[in-house]
C-alpha cells in the first residue's frame, strides 16, 4: 500500500500496486501543465483509490487531467478507461523509485537532462504506437 495526498491534504490517494518506477514526458501539453517535464507513476485503475474534491479537466479527446479542487495540486493523467499516470510527488515513498523511461525527448527543455541509461523515446517513435494530440509540438 502506498499512500499520498495533495498540498492541502483534502485529496487522499491509496495505491495497492504501481509500476515500480516513474516515467517522464516532455510533450507540449505536459510542459504547459507542469511547468516542465511531467513525471508519472503508472498504476492500474483497479488499484487506485482517490477521495476528496477531485476535479477533472478534459485535456484531449482521449484523456483527462485531474487536480485538487481546493489547492490545485496536479493528481493524474488518465487515458479513457486506462491506467492512472499519477504525479509521483504526491507519495513520499516514491522518492526512491527509479526513472524507467522518457518520451518526447526531442521536445525537452534544454534544462531537463535526466541522468541514467533508461530508454529515451523521441516524439515520432512514441506517436507511431500511441494516442497523441495533433500539433502538440
Ligand atoms: Zn488539495
Ligand atoms: Zn505528455
């Protein structure tokens, strides 16, 4: 069990399983939403419990982005009927998790250079196999 919460603690999160590491996305939408790269901790929908004033913004035709309606802390990105991509910073225990991969690496801010030997996937390669937003560059 991994527990977490937003800044104001009105939203409480509980995970009974997760990916065991975080991913980073440098796409234009993630940069705008988070101020830079967005980090995500993936967890199956059935293993995520969220309580509190969760607000959802429909950020594209296939996905939503959730945040606390009281303090604005970002909570997750989720494709329709898909897994949750949660903000790792919500969970104190996520501090020790490794970086598993980066996507949209060719769109990254110059100041965002992550260490390690993880896979680095450029936009065209990622978009060949996944839903994406037209013109997101
Ligand atoms: Zn909050
Ligand atoms: Zn993204």
